[in-house]
C-alpha cells in the first residue's frame, strides 16, 4: 500500500499491537532462557525486544519508519 493512503491512526493501532506482542514474546523468551539456561533463547528474546521497541517507535510516530530510523530508534527525527 502506498504511503499516501496510510492512515496515521491505523499505523498507530497496528504498530502498538505488534509492539505489545513482540515485547511480551521477548520477555517470555528471556525468562524461559534464564530458567532453562539456554543462551540462544536469551539472544532470541533480546532480538524480539529490540523489534518490539522498533514497532513501539513506529506507533509513536504514526508512520512507517525508514531503515535508518528502525536501526536507531533512540534517535528522534527533528522536523
């Protein structure tokens, strides 16, 4: 779907839902990795948390992020 047809409200809702799912999955994976003492599961949990942060940032912005913004969500774009 071209960007000009995207509603900021839809991007915020979908982004927020995806952020919640990825953040919860990341936390569960980290806890399971700690309990089972599996380092690979810990790494997967950290990656899931990072992806959740990216989606949370997209939801806060109300638009899709550029690849650079997705890789560095702590940098705010100044307009």
